[in-house]
C-alpha cells in the first residue's frame, strides 16, 4: 500500500461543513472524495418513489436487491449519484428526501449495504470520506479521523445559503427543524449512531472559514503522511 494514500474520515452533524471541507482536502491531496450522505439520500429517494416505508423490511430487502447505488465523477470532476443507471443528483437534496433520510438510514439492512459499498470504495486508501459513522464503523482504523461540529444557528445559516443553487425553497425555521430532527434521529439510533470516535480530533467550525478548517485538516494529514513515509 502506498503510504501517501491515507484514509481520512470526516464525521459530524448536518451542516457542520463536512462535504465542502472534505472535497477541498481531497482536491489538495488528489484523493477521491466520497460523500456517504449522498448514498443514504439516494436509497431514500428510491424508496420514496416506490412508496416503501422504512419499517417494511420485505420491501426494503427487495429494493436493495434490485437497486445499485453508485457515485461517479463527470468530466469536470464533480461527484454525481446514481440509482441504477439514473443520475439522481438533482433530487437527493429535496425537502422530501431531507425529511425522510434519517428514518431510512436507521434501518440496519440499509446501513449494512451502504457500508459494504463504502469499504470497497475506500480499500485502496487515498480517500476522504464524510458521513456519520466513518471513523467509528466504516473505517475504524482510518489514519486520520476528524469530527466537525458547529452551532445549530451557524449550520442552519450555511444550509439556507446553499438552497437557491439547488432550487429548493425552505424557510429558516424549516431548515432549523430539519437539522434538529435529523441530529436527534442520527444520534439516537441503535445501529451506528452519529458519535465522535474516541480517537477523532474535534474541530468547531462555527467561526472558521472553509479555507481555515481545510488547512487544519491538511496540516494534520501531512504530519501523518510524513510519519508513515519515514
Ligand atoms: O449534508 P448533511 O450533513 O445535511 O447530510 P448528509 O451528509 O447528506 O446526510 C444525510 C443523512 O444521511 C444524515 O442525516 C444521516 O441520516 C444519513 N447518513 C448516515 O446515516 N450515515 C452516513 N455515513 C452519512 C449520512
């Protein structure tokens, strides 16, 4: 294994800046960025389309058997999310998916299927993966584990700022409520809840810019790469 190709796990609650930071860190090291939230959103989108409820285990199993979730890069290097051969990227951040994703992502069978794909994607190293359980469950031996946090207000402000580009209309209160609800469900579920790994480094991004938080992680990763290459 190439010592310069480490695994960087970035976990944290909704809107803590994981995706943007992870993408920038991956760009710096020329690593692959993997957005695991997009995978849970994609399976949620597929389930909603067929009116499948999270507690219908038979239908969920059927859905998982007939659905492949994949992440592909387009010509400009942007990550696109696919359900079978369909590019569902424009749909997975909708209000409906955001309101339902935490229910589907608490289903054990769904988690097992997603984790299997994520481990395959990351097995060769050279990745930055973001999510809720990357440092605790998907890659408990990741070389660098980061846990990003930020105040609820800051996280909601950031999410609101992203919405116009995604043509999503939600009020500030709706965004706050959605984040609060998802944090609660994600942290309290039985199967791989959102939590900080004991060896993760916590960074509060409330008053940091993307550049500042990216730089902190790059410095930490460079130290690890240097040590591994000795
Ligand atoms: O972008 P944001 O932080 O709002 O959410 P996301 O990363 O797109 O994740 C959407 C949802 O997927 C989360 O609220 C979790 O319910 C679920 N998720 C998970 O359970 N485990 C992961 N590794 C990633 C996401």
